């Protein structure tokens, strides 16, 4: 099924589709404006282009998303909180011709368009308008079957864009709906950024496909009070969080004052489960089921769930593969690992990406014979439940977001006072893991964490900045010059 059919199937319904603050929009209304916008965009030459969408949790952004897909464009989902240089590099690397946004981040979109030589489309009150056309035209590499480009951090020091096809997302939403037992009458609260593949597929697309109602969290930061108020006000039945926000919600001292009985389940994924917070929150919300999920952008993203039909006592297991998804665990020699034996987790199914945009060699490194190498170590127990052990990649999972240490290192190495640098993850109670930097410096001039942050401002998103700085470190390396992160002291 092509993604626009998720929306157009409900085009005749007057029931509420989206809620953003006091604004409520029906399926019929959004389908109408999206069709009109798509015609205008097609006339402007958007069809067949890659478009960088500054993705905010707003009705205007959702209207832009469906309008672009209906116009025949492929959508690159970008987090507007990224630094300007990051946004520009990704838009150019993905051969985008246009930047698009809703009113809330229109200034960021204009800056991106001007810096990356893109045309600009602005969605205001759900209506699209071309602000200016692209000064140059880039030809996209992928075929028309690619619907969405989702940004993911690899271990190569630069972000990549996973090409997710209509078939990928059709398969993953169907699997997600079945695995989580989602219903057409569900009211879903989306509190995570829609630029992430996790809420994009498992919440936004899945509940649109079902014809459910979606409540868009309407604050720039996660406030547990507002989160709970939205659940009460709209009788929310399902939502998704990352462990960081689960921890914040569990520590909310007035949680007991809110009526959250409508909330059937909270899905949690994106990073290792904080079991102490999970058990505490389940005790406080006895009518709400906590569902542990596992996925990665390259798999659209859902792979496995400890879902409603599974034994909750299996936490912190990530459960079992979703319908239509195969999982295997291999030993170092390529043979299947035995029960209880740790090995390399691999995934296969219709949900696997078409590849990394413009990076065929990097695609070959992670996909072979139809199997995706996740970079995670895991084991099966005797009931077939999957337990994660660790990661073979260098990725730091901080607050549910992937952070590439090489990306941070490459920028810090341009600092005039830094001779060498290595970045690794360190345990953080709030974030689960946080990047920290070890540096050797030139001379005796001191270097502070504040100075490092000032240097990174505008070059790197703030949530990627090192949370600690260790000065005077000796950076251990392999004979080939690669940093031996686990040996840093």
C-alpha cells in the first residue's frame, strides 16, 4: 500500500484526526487541504524531488508531510534542533531541491534553504505556498518507491539517511498494529519528535492507518504535568516514550493527582530499559501496561516487542520478533548461537531499508544476503525471548537518540587548542548514556567544558555536546590509528 492511502482511505470521515492544543482537524479536512497543496506543489515542480522537511509536532507539519507525498516527492525528515551546518550538509547530501516547514520553524527552514541552495515551501494554517524556487536543481538517486529518508548516525563520523520505501513502511505499520494490538478507537499521544523513525512509524503512521485520533504534544520540552494533562483531557489510550522520559515521568511528584485510567499502554524503546524506573512506574499505574520495544531506523524501525500478549515478567527482554520480521543470532564464526549464548543480532523482512542514500558501500557493510547486521549483541532464552547484551558499534544512545562519537571528534579536532580527542559514552542516570570527551591539549593553556560548548555552538546540536571533559588524557589507538575507546582512562 502506498502511504498516502493511509490518509485518503478516511477522506470521507469527519472524525477527529489530529489535536494540537485547541486545534482539532478531521480526516476529511486534512485530506482536502493535502490534495490541494499537492496540486500546487506538483505545478511548482516538486514531483520526483527529495524535499527536506523541518519536522515539528504540529498540524501544519503533518499537512506538509502528506502534501509532499501526494505530490510525488520523497520526504527527508529533519530535526529543526540540529545545527545549521548539519541540516545543510544532510539536505545537500540527499540531493534535496526544496526545504519545507510549518510556521513554527519557518525561520530555520528559510536559513536552511538559503544556505543549501534550496527552494522554500511554507505551510501556514495547513495551506502551502512556494516562497521561492530552488536556484539549482539536483537529481535524486533513488527510485520513486522511496517515501521517506530518515536520518541515522553510523560509526563513520557522519549522519546517513536510510531510504524507507512505501513497502517498508506499509509492512512495519501492519506488524506494529498486530504486535501491539492497536485499535481504530485508540487515541495516541505523540510526545517524541516526529523526525525520529520511532514515533514516525509506530505512532503517526500506524494510527493514521487505523483511522485513530492523534494528539500532538504541544510544548518544546517534555513537561510531565502537561503530558498527564493531555492524557486526562483527551482520554489518551496509548503513548510512546524513551527511557529518559520514562524516568522523568516516574519522578513526577504529582503523578498520583492525575486521572490516567484511560491509558492502556506505554511503549518504551530507543535505549536500554531503566528497570528501576519501569518497575516503579508500573506500580504507580496498575492499569497501564508497559511495552518494551526494539528497533533501528534501518528496519523502519520496529523489530521486536515485549507486547501485550507476552509475559511482562520477562522484562528487560525486548520480547519476540514482530509478525513478518525474522531475527537470528550468530556466533563469530557465522553459525547460529545456541540458547543462552551471546551473538550478533541480525534482522530480515520487508521492513528493511532500501539502503543508505548515496552510500552503496556503507549499505553493503550492514546488509548482506537480505540480512541486516544490527551491530547489537543478544541471546535467546529457552522460551524464544530476545535479551540484548551490548553493542558492537560505537554509537552512544543518549536520551533515546543515537550519537556518533566520530562526528563529535571530527569537529573538536578543528579546535586550535586540542591536539587529540576521543569521545565515548558514560553512564548517566537521566539520559541512560551521555557523550564525554577525553582531550590532550596544546601547551598549558587550560580548556574548560564551557569553552568546548561555546566552540561547538552552531556546529553541532546541543544534545550531542559532551557532558564531561577530561583534559590531559592520552588517547590509546590501534596500530592502524583507530581509537581504542574502551581502553581510555
